[in-house]
C-alpha cells in the first residue's frame, strides 16, 4: 500500500487551553515521540498544512463566530483592551467558559488544525492518496456559531464539506469518541450525502446530552444520522458487540465514496471524564475494524482523525500510536514493550503516575455477535436503532447477518 498522508505541524501544540485544562497538548507530544521510537513513522514524512482561511472556515462556521474567535485570540492584555463588547461577543459564541476558554493564538492554532484536516480531505478527494490521518483533529463538538466541548473549529465537518465541494458524492462519518459527535451531526443533519454514525456513552449519563437513538436526520436525509448510545460501564465485549451489530451494516448499505473516522481515546476505562470501560486492546480492535470497513465499503479511501482523550500519558499516546500504525498498515503487536527512554520522558512529564509497560492492557477483544436476543445491556439500543434505520436501507433489522 502507498504511504498515507500524515498531517502534523508542531505549531498545532499551540492549541492549548491552559495548564490545568484536561485537553493538554502533551498528549500529542508523547504520541509522536512514541510513534517515532517504535518505528511507526519510519520513511513517512509529516505534512505541514496551511491554516484554513476564512472562506474555508465559512463553509461550516458563521462569519460572526469566526470574527469572535479572532477577537478573543490575543494575549490576555490584548484581550483586555478589546473591551466589554468583544468579551460579550465571545461569550455569546461559547468562548471564555471553563469548557472552552479563550487562549492566545486560539484562532491561528485552531485554523491550522482545521487546515490539516481539509488538506487531507482534499488529497483524498483528488485521488492523490487513499489514506490520511490527522491526530490533532477530530474537534467534533464545535457548532456553526459557537465553541463547545473544548472545540473551536469543527475540522471533521470542514473536511467532509471540502470533500463534497471537491466532487465526492457521499461521505460516511463514524465517531467512536465517548461523547456524541454532535457538531458533525448538526452540520449535516439534513444532507443525504453524509452519513454520520456515533457510538458513545448514553446522554443519560454524559455530556452533551444528545445522541439519542431517535436522532435519525430530517427532511430528505432521514436515516443518515445513526446513534448508538451505550450505558455507562460498557466494556470491550459489549462495546464491540454493539459496534459490529450496527456500524458495518449501515455504512456498507450507504455505499460511501470515502470513510471519515473520529478516534477519541476517552472511551478508555482510565479516562477521567467519562464512564465507558474499554481497554487499549478494545480501542485498537475498533481501529482495525474501521480500516477493513474503509477497504470493503469505501474503496480504501479513509481519513482518520483524533479527538478526545484525557488520560494524556497512560492511554492517549499508546492508542494513537496504534492508530497511526493502523492507518500505515504497520500494526503493532500488543506485547510490544514501551521504550525505556519514552517511559523516562513520560514519568518526568507527569511524576507520580503508574505507567504501563506495553502497548496493551491485556484486554480481550472476544465478543458475542448480536443475535436479536435482549440478553446484554447494549441489546436494547442495538435493537432500537436497527429497527428505526435498517429498513430505510433495505436491511432486515432482525437478521444478524445484515
């Protein structure tokens, strides 16, 4: 296979919401360092993109919102000089909260990440590459006119829009972040050319409180939003049961030209902000299943993005190194030991943590395939979403082969 397009510029580390904020750029630094030390990046250049310009951002975001982001992006002293009206404008657009605080160079760093996902999307749309990855991307909560969930510009939505504008007929988006992919769903909720599939912790127990089974699109796009909300505490076996019972069937039936995936690492059991219980091994199993789905359903055209993940030392670097390896067809054996020098760097970055020793948690990825019996905690949402959406694609909601 030809080498994938790998997006990265160290300036993306400028997307830094503050030292105590859970989404710390250290997670990216440690991922790239680990991937290098394990040989994942050998012979693969990293492409430094241009920042998304206002015209590109405006394909998803409003002009007033872009202006508000820019106004809130100076130094703290500079922001003070902008005055009360600028601060009020920022607040109206979700900027300056504990969730998504204003920070220096917010616009430029967010636009750079967005530009990376757009560049990757455009390269795939033009047939220049089949696969691309941007682990700094996946900022799926940003809405057209406001920031949310640590996300300023919605690079997955911008990437999908760029593909459509470049002539791609249909795009399937699959989001495995623990939080509902609400911003991407909202951007394409009435667009029949885009299928959004999100498998996430139930809105009964986790922000943003959306992603119900009944959210299935509107107008001429009914059936193109698919949500699989899972109960808190769901682990590898039940998560994989739900994934395989819904995601491959609906994506293949949609017949996309490109698959775009978001790989938030926060479904892991150790993540401090959520309550699913996946292991690194379960997450990697999902990456490999999505790679196979890109090959079988989208002609091999695949854009993979990062996302959430707040166990920034013990989890994110391992799972995203696996993601980079999966996109490059350089799968890493789970028993691979973590390099001693990388462990030294990780220990110095966050003293006092108990660090893993290998690229695995020792988790099992065995699961029982769904069979229409309501015998596990995830079977109700599986049956509900299959009952609502599968008939729209000519699939039998009761046949486990579909």
